[in-house]
C-alpha cells in the first residue's frame, strides 16, 4: 500500500488554471465517486480550495496511479491533460504526510499561517468519509494532520496577527473600541477592498453596516453581497458618518473627498463620540490633517501595510518551530505507516503458532480427558500465554523497523522459515478476524471421541 498525492496549487499553477480545476464548483462528492469508479485507488480524499486542488489516495501501484490521477483531474474538470501536466506536483508515502501536515499547519498557504485551511482540510476528509472513500490509511493520515494543525496553532505564534490590509483594519478598530459588537460601520465606496473590510467587521458582530456610493445601484449590490447591510445615496453621506463609529473609505476619487473642515463639521453633532476612519483608498480619500482632530483616529493604507509587514515578520520567526512540529509528527506517522508492511506477516505468524498450539492440544486430548473443565481451561490459557510470550519480542522488533528494505527481508525470511505462505486463505481470514477482535477461542474437545 502506497500513499500518493497529485495536485496543483498557487505555487505551481496560475490563477487562470486554478479557476478551471475547481472540484468544489463541480462537487467534491461527485469527484470522489468518479475517481472510485476508475479503480486505480483504494482510498481517496480531495482537497479543493481557491489556491489548491489536491487528490490524496492510497493505492497499490504509485506510478500507474499517478498517470491515472492526472487523467482524472483532466477528465473531471474538462481541461486538457497537456495543459495540466506542466503544473502538476506529485509525492509518495511519507512525503505525502509531510506535505499534508504543512498544509494543515498553514505553512504552505499563500498567506503564511492563515487559519482557514485547517477547516478546509477537515471538511475534505468529512466529505470523503461520508462518500465512504476514506479508509484506514487516509483516516490515520488526515487525523494526524488535524493534530499537527492544532499543535502549530497552540504551540507557536504562526497564526497570530493580521496579515491582510482588511483584517489589519479590524485589528486596529478593536484596539480603539475593544469589543466591536454594537458598533455601526460606514463603507464609502462599493469596491472590493471596502467590501472585504466590511465583511471582516461583520464577523466581529457589529450592529450595522451601511454602504454609500455615488452610484446607488453599486451600493445596493455591495450591500447585498455583504449580507445584512444597507445602502444609502451619496446625498446622505454626512448623516451616515454622524451615525457611524467606524468609517471605511475606499473610493476611486482623484482627490480627497474629506477635508479637515469636513470631518470637523461631522464631529460637532457627535458630542465627543470617537470616530475611527480607515482610509484604504489610493490616492487617499481623507486629508492627513483630519487625524489631528480630537477623538478622530485616522489610519491610511500605509499604516495598515506596516502592521501587516510586522505581523508577517513575526510569523516568519515562528516557521522554524512549526516545521519542527511537522517533523515530529511525520516521524510518528512514519512509524505507524512502516509497521503496516509487517502486519500481514505478524498476523500470519501468530496464526501459524495458534494452529500448532491447537493441533497439539487436540493430539493430547486423550491425556487431558481426565481433567475438570476448569483445569482444561487453565491448560488452554497457559499454552496461549506461552505462545504470546514467544511472539512478543519478534513482533515488537518487526514493527519497530524503520527501513522498508529490512522489513521486506525479515518478512520474507519469516515467511519461508515458518511456511506462512502455505496457510489456507480461508483459515487466515477467519483467524485474522479472531486476532483483530482480541478474542481467544477456548480449546474444545473434538466430538469424534478419543484418538
């Protein structure tokens, strides 16, 4: 069994291609069903975000499956394989674990340490679980990635501090007002940056958001996109400013639309109530002198970008610690993953010893016939414990091997020495169920009489 990852991301593919390779838009569950029908993978999980499209599988033949996965990505998304191939990356086995762990930790994101990706990875696994395409190997892999993401967020500062202009504006507003719930926000301009900042504000439970634009239709569309916001005509601008606690200006005006005198006029009826202005327009919408007015807190895009740079630098200093956590968790997962190669041999070895034990008890049945049922059960228990003791050390040693070539050599030797390949398939299947359940079947006297 091999792990295999085939994907594209912001590191390898332009946005135009990423927009066309969109499993979310076409349905991740449908993609998993289509992939299962191809038969090349035993297990599958698809992670699809705006910055990456990745297919994780457990398979028997990595090379052949890799080619089929590229064809699958092409077929399902209707994009020629020749367009995809130059941008595809693929990794196998523990490199898959390392990649996924770094993704879940935010180390492979466009914005280092961004928190949304861990939730997206969890959602991808949930969809695969519901579709019954994630089995024991990928379940173990993805749950390990969740643990990595949690450790990085709790043990490092990788995700701390705002690293976008829009979110930096929210962070500054919280410094001034503390809790933003109950505050009113005005957005001047119906552009994308103003809308994004307003969305961040809404996530802080502000009471109301009002969009003001020179074109009422634009304001209405932006308000609808934000959800729960209202639109106001340009003629009501001053009234909106007077009623607001936070003002976001993001127009395309060639000159400032708010002079110092204009802001002073707005502040008079506010009775010393503070006004927080975030000017993210370029060129600026608000005269710098307006920041001199008492109880007016004015920040422009340069102030916000400086905050972003500081936070990015702070996050960068945490990368080494986050990578150490990833390395530790890859080693843990690797120990489990490597041990899987020895499991069939361990099970077969135990089956062989158990068959010998039971055969000998049956052969000696006539000598045990005089024993009470309790004594016979004790004999059965003792012989079982002896077998367990004999197999304990070689089992632990075999599972602890960290070199796949040595594991293969040892398992081959054990298979030959104990003739494990000669076990009947039906016996191995049935006894494997018994071993996995942890039950020990008691020795029973044959019904055919003494031998």
